[in-house]
């Protein structure tokens, strides 16, 4: 089995409602994510064409998380604000931490790539240039 990875980036707002410091306030990040997959090599000598990852995972990120608000399901005030203004948003079961975003993106990537014969091994999400969280199988 061979392992490959594709990086993605997007901009989004979030807040961690129960954070003990300034991250409880609405703010934005330039997020980065690395999706790692593995599988047998095809006749061309590749696991999968990188464009498949770009189109499926990158397309989903562009359509759902990019330039939107990543919200906790219990953040009623901010959820009401984005809904009344018809702003793009995505609701998570937990707080929109790097850890929870990595977990969510791993599950989504597995679903988006389920028919390709490759295995999604891990997802790493950078919230800042210096801080990341990783979720793996």
C-alpha cells in the first residue's frame, strides 16, 4: 500500500463558546487541512489522481466551510444571526475546535471517497500556522 496526501485551505469564522479566554469571541482563521489516503497503485503507478481528492474533498470544503461560520449546535445566538442574514454556516455537534473539525472532515472525506477503493488514513487541520489537530482511523 502507498500513502499520498493532499492539502486544502479555506477561510472561516468560528468561536468556541465555552472557551476560557478570547477564543469565545467570534474570529476568523485561514485553515489548512491535509487529507492522507492510501491504497494499491493503479496501472499508472498512483493511488488515485490528486484531482479526485481536489474535486471531491476540496469541492465539499469550498461549498460548505469556505467563507462561512463554523458553529456549535448549541450556539443559538450566532446560529440565529447567520440564519436571519442567510450567511453560509456549518453546524457541528460540538465546539468548532481544530480537533472537532479534523474529526468531521475525516468522516466527510471517507464518505466522499467511499467509492474509490482508497482508504482515508487521517486528516490534520491547522487552525493557525503553529497549531494543528489530527484525527486518524
